[in-house]
């Protein structure tokens, strides 16, 4: 049995299987401000960072192929948030509802014109 990583940084660094190297590096970079926080905060960390990234990308009109890595990072972050949140199934429905509410508020200020 593998021990659960103690911090957000240790969790993302130890992903097995690891995501492709460029994506893994980007995820570590994005989660660096949360790196020393307890691993129990990982669902919130991933959701908050993914939400912020998506909002910034849409506000900046970052919809080209050049933004693909960041879009993949957003997808991975949200997926990881729910992967870890599934470890507490009694809270999963409430967490999903809150995540949908927060994501639905994005984009803030996005104008597709």
C-alpha cells in the first residue's frame, strides 16, 4: 500500500501514471503556490487554479492552438479535483454542485465578438 502524499506538491509530483512531461511540468507550476498546503486541500486547489486559468484564458481570447497546453492543464486540474474528492463520497454531490456553480460563473467579462 502506498502512503498518501502529505502535501499538494507531493501529490502532483508523484502522479502515477504521470501525465506527459510538458503537462506535468505545467501542473506543478500552476499548483506551486499551493505546494506546501496539506494534500486534503487538493480538490480546492485544483478547482481554484483550474477555474482561474479558464477565466483568464477566455478573458484573453486564448482559444488558439498555442493555448492547448493550458487548456489540457485546466481539464487535468478539474479531473484531479474530482478524482481526489471521490475519496470522500459523502461530500461528492455537494462538491460537484459547488464546482458547477463556480464554473458556470465563468467567463467573467468574456465577449466572444
